């Protein structure tokens, strides 16, 4: 049976759907908001503390960047932060050397330090980079073959349950042009334990 692009996309989608990605963006929201709250004047805190008046405060989005901020080194958080009208949109720069160029006690310093100390931004970028790399390797492996039967040669046995069924197939073939199972497990995927074929 010929392997179609739809089949390839479904296998990749199903393999990656099994990964319980941690929502580090959600974890960063209170980290950033707590610093913003600490810098609010008392009158603004009074408005923020009362749910009935909080909605009258301006909300804005936050971008956290490291270095040039391309690829996984950037996070956009939703437009649900509260603070002074002049703040938004807010950019937080993190990374080696950033803190030494900022004045202690200022809002930029405290935001950069809080984000850095939380570890969530680093965890997000590492998770995103690994997830993207696994996806690229998996899609590249799937593109390397033209038939469903050939998938048993190039995919690791733990992923064989994702291959479309066709007639009789041989189990436990040695596999992998680009192994991805160990990285999928690092990301938290629950994959079956399959005995490796002896070479």
C-alpha cells in the first residue's frame, strides 16, 4: 500500500498528541503579574484588589524574549495582565548578562529576575526545542519512505501501533532512521514497551 501525505501527517500527529506538554505560559502569568502588582501605586492596587473595579484597569500582553528572541526563545502571553496604562505591551528581556545591565529594584530588573528565577521560561524553551526537533525528525523519517510496509523498517517498534494496517506484517523489525521514542518519552509520552529485535 502506498503511503500518502495524509497518512504521514496522521502518524506524526498521533505520535505527538500523546505528549503531555506542560503549559509553562500559564505558570509564568502569576510570576509576571505578582511583580506588576508589587510596583502598582496603592490607588491602583485598590482597584485591582476589588473584582468589581479590576475590569476597569487597562490590560495588556507580555512578550518574554531571550537574545534575538527568534524560534523557541520567545513567549507571547495573552492580553490579560493588569497594570499602569503606560506599560503595555510589555517586553521582558531575560538571559545571560541582562540583569547586570538593569538597575536593581526597577520594574524591568524585578520582572527579568522573577522570570529567570522561576525557571519556567528556560523549561518552556527546552520543551519547545525538543518537541520541535522530534517533530522534524519524525516527519523527515516518514517522508523517507513511500510504502506502509517500509514504515516497519524506519519507525521504532514503539511506534508501530500507529502504522495503518495492511495484510500480514512482521513485528519487531530493527528500526530507525531517526530515533524519536526516547525523546518522546522525555517529553512525557506514554508509549508501549516493545522488545527490540536482535541484530
